[in-house]
């Protein structure tokens, strides 16, 4: 027996992405986004959906680029903070003592202390309603040695990505377990 929950944005899991951009003055900014994910394999593309009200929205349109830094469980407080305040009024890097690094491939910064980074060139913009969907073509993915497994693959249990639950607004660990089937 299933109960109708109504027309809601409710799927599991949603990611915790930290979207990095530069503003007009070149100030680095980061915002948390859970409305996003992989959207094309070839060319490799990632989508994030942002409200026009965010500072990041204008930054992406102006710079035609963004990065995604993946926070681990160790950085849940900073990831939450990035989603609560706006870069219009605060320098979030200074406030959290995290380090912005200029991407060499796209016109956007990423978070040095986060172990997994995706660098994206803006490829498409779709107006969906409240949110604008930005499709970024992936120029490179960078990962710390410490989160790599043998053979050049990423090890999810070392990346320790967060999962966000849109209904309870809670953060959860990704209890990664390799299922044998
Ligand atoms: C876990 C989490 C996920 C969020 N996901 C989104 C999202 O996908 N799209 C969006 O527009 N805002 C999202 N937000 C809200 C923005 O992060 C928030 O408005 C932020 O202050 C915008 O920063 P900016 O003005 O510096 O760009 C999220 C917030 C949190 C805490």
C-alpha cells in the first residue's frame, strides 16, 4: 500500500555539490547545490539547477564556467554554511578558512581542502521555472591521491561524499558498501 506524497522534488539520493565561481571583481564564491547530477556521458556533462536569486547564478552567466567541489563528511559544517549565506554579502572562503584555487582550465575557483573536483565549461542554459539549469561540460576531474584506489579508480569510502535528503533537509553519510550480486 503506497501513500501519495504529492508533486514534490523528492528523490533519493541528492548530492551535496559545492559550486565554485568568480564574481565580477574576481572574488571567489562557493554555494551548495543539491539539485544536480551527471546528465551526459559524451561529452561528459554535469547539471546544476540554481535560482536566479543566488549570487552564483549571475557569476556562471558572466564567466561561462563553474567548478564542483565534493565535500566529505569531515566538511559538512562548511558545506551547510555555503548553502545558508550569500557571497553577495560574505566572503565564504575567508569565513570558513578554506582555500580557493584558480582552475587552470576554466574561469572558476575550487576548494583546495576538498578531495574531489570537477571543472566545467558552461555548455547550455535552460530556464525551467524557479530554477535555471546550467549544463557544464567537464574539462577535467581532479582527485587527491588519498581518495584513490589501486588501478586509478576513485574509492568512494575514502571520498566519503554526503547525501542530502530534500524532505528532512538532513545530511547523511553515504554508507558505501559494495554489494556482491
Ligand atoms: C544542502 C543544500 C542544498 C542546496 N541546493 C540548492 C540548489 O540546488 N539550488 C539552489 O538554487 N539553491 C540551493 N541551496 C541554497 C543555496 O546554496 C543558497 O541560496 C546560497 O546562499 C546561495 O549562495 P550564493 O548567493 O553565494 O550563490 C541549497 C542549500 C543547501 C544547504
